[in-house]
């Protein structure tokens, strides 16, 4: 017997495609009766979309670059804060 359950892979979708799909799923969910079995695949796909969006946000944070007006840049938030002067009095960027 074939496996009728398949995973929802939304990784290949662009951000716009994901948002549009999520809106369409919300509209479909609003039209389905609360006790309808049709809700299950809709909710499953919405969960996959939410997971993908959370993973993309986490990846965006990991790739963040912090830039100072003096030209200093780093991807390390602690190093940037030390440079910018938030670590204590008398420390920080000479350009400030």
C-alpha cells in the first residue's frame, strides 16, 4: 500500500510565495467547518510554513553584520558592543 502521508517541503519557495500560500491557507481554513477532516492537511502545511519562516529568521540573525560609523564592521555582537562603547565608561569607538 502506498504511503499517503508526505512531508511538506516549503524550503524551495520564495518569501513571497510562502506569504501568499499562508494567506490562501488561512482563507481555506476559515471556509472549512471546525469538525472537518479537511483541516488536518491545511494545519499541517501551515505548521511547515511557520517552521520554515522561523528557520529563515534565525539564519538571517546569524548572518547579521554590525557596522560602526567609523567603518568598523563585524558579525560578532559582543565585539561590536565593546567597540561601540556599551561595555563601560572610557571604552568605545574613538569616532563617537
